C-alpha cells in the first residue's frame, strides 16, 4: 500500500475516533413531554363549566427530579383566553402547568380565583409525579392571570380550602396583573372601570409581611393599560410598608400591556432558577440577599434604568 494512502487512512481513522469520543462526552439532550387536558377538579357535584374549563396541560422534562414547577395562568380579562404552554418557558429545565379556569359571564367572582387555587393545589399534589418538588412551586400569569397569581398567593383562604398554606409557594411573578379589584369583578357589581376599588377581591387588600417572594413585572407606564403600572407601584410600596422583605418591581421600557410578556419571560425564568438554586444550597439569608442584588446590574438610586442581557431596558424599583 502506498505511503500516502496509509497516511490518509490513518488520518480518517483518527478523525472517526475523535468524533466518536466527542459524541460520548456530549451530555444527552433533555427530552420533554406534554400531557394535555388533565382535570384538576374531580368528584361529584361538578358543573358542565367545571368539567369543560377546569383542566390543565403539563409540560415536563423526562427523567427529571426536584425541578421547579411554574403554574401559568393565561390572560383575557377573566372573560376569554385559553391555556397554552408559553414557548419562552420550554426547554428551560422547568415543569410548566398551564391551567384553564372558568370565564365570565358564565362564571362569577370568586369562581375564577377558586379555580386558580384548585389548579395550584393540583400542582402541589402532583408535581413529584412529573419530576418536580412540592417545595419549588412557583405561580405566574399575564394580565388576568397575573391577578389570579397575586390573589392565590396573598389571600390565604383560597389554598386553605385545599389544606395548603399559601406561604408554601416558592415565588409569585404576576405580569401586568391588577392589584386592585379586577375590572371584570367590578363590572359584575355595576362599577365602571375608572372607579378603583380595593376590597377583599383585590391583592392589595391582602398585603402581608409573610407572603411568598414577589416579583412584579409591568409594561412601560406610558404604554400600559390605564393605571396598571401605578397599581403595581402601589402594590410594591404597600408590601414594603407591611414589612415584606422580598418584593421587587420591574418596568419594561417601551412595551405595552400585550407586548410586555415576551421580554418578561426570561426574567421569570431567572427568578425561578435563582430561587431553586438558593433552596437547593440552603444558603443563609445574607447570601440569598446578595444573589438577589446581583440578578441585574444596579445603580445606587431607586427607579434606575438597567439594560438586561436581551437588550430590554428595565426600570427597576430598588428595595
């Protein structure tokens, strides 16, 4: 065999061996599965609306263990919308539980919140079956879903009906949710949208120092729905006033109510993963506080504008 041919064969052999070794060293890609239309209300006495709307989808990594779970509620003003797994939350090492709930006008307050609490309770009871942990249940949603997120996490009576303490929630991340009584709930009472109400159906009514960690995200104050950013700012302020140590407000510059969700998702994921890592390490509060401060670059004044890694300008209210 000619020397040149032998050298060529040797080179090809070396390349094949190196390629095989590289393939063996590369970690296996995580596979995900979606299970759809699981009823989270069962038993006797269900109405047709409950049987139709009280269902959820579960998106989960295969062979996972103790990964965080995000319960996600869609928006739509409590009158429309349907469950879906946000694309921005896929392939992130998370379990995502996307839940439907009954809608007005067929449903009336507080049935929306009751359904949301039942869906969160289902997540607590079933997360481990999909590789999750009862200690890492986060709740989030956009618009009406953000309102439901805050209500379930702050007003303890709804989860108490399922023998769950709302303080077991690992974190709440409402995206552009109402902090006063929702406008659909007010409309049921004949109250116009422009008349603000804070009663027991308002997250603001239930501010408390021992609530779960809270990340409030709003669109641009000049582009949001009327009063929505101001509600969020007052929400944060009153949580601080009652002594809550772990609340933050982020305002996404240049984004309106509908458009703010996409740039908010990476912030949600970072929040969840940081909290999960902290819980796993069981680090002292001094270290946890330092990690929260370093999640984004800070300047020493409140209300600063900070560019995120994605280029979104975030106006954040410092603790």
